[in-house]
C-alpha cells in the first residue's frame, strides 16, 4: 500500500504529465501541422497560424501554470501538505 506522500507525488506527476502534453500540443502540434488551415482565419490582420505560433503558445502556457497552481493547492489540501 502506498503512503500518503507517495500518493501525493503520484497524483502530482499525473497532473504534470497531462499539462505538459497539453502544452506540447498547443505549442508544437497545432502550429506545425495545422498551419495551412489556421492561416485561412485572421485575427486583427494576422493569420491564426502565426498567432498560435507566437501568442497562443505563450498564453496557453500561462493558463497551464494557473491551472497547475489551482490543482496543486487542491492536492495540498487533500493530503494535508504544509509548506
């Protein structure tokens, strides 16, 4: 049986893995493989493919950080982890 500390880190690693995969998809997969279809849409004069490659990956990374903070705070409370 796993201790609370091991359960905590197992769940933490699961969150990290999922969020890093999401970041990789937004940063690498969408801009590279879907650039032609994204470029048919424009936002403020810029093609959406350019926007995803430049701004979208940065904004999504910031959102992923915010989501990670929320999840870890919730996880800390669940396992009564104090800083």
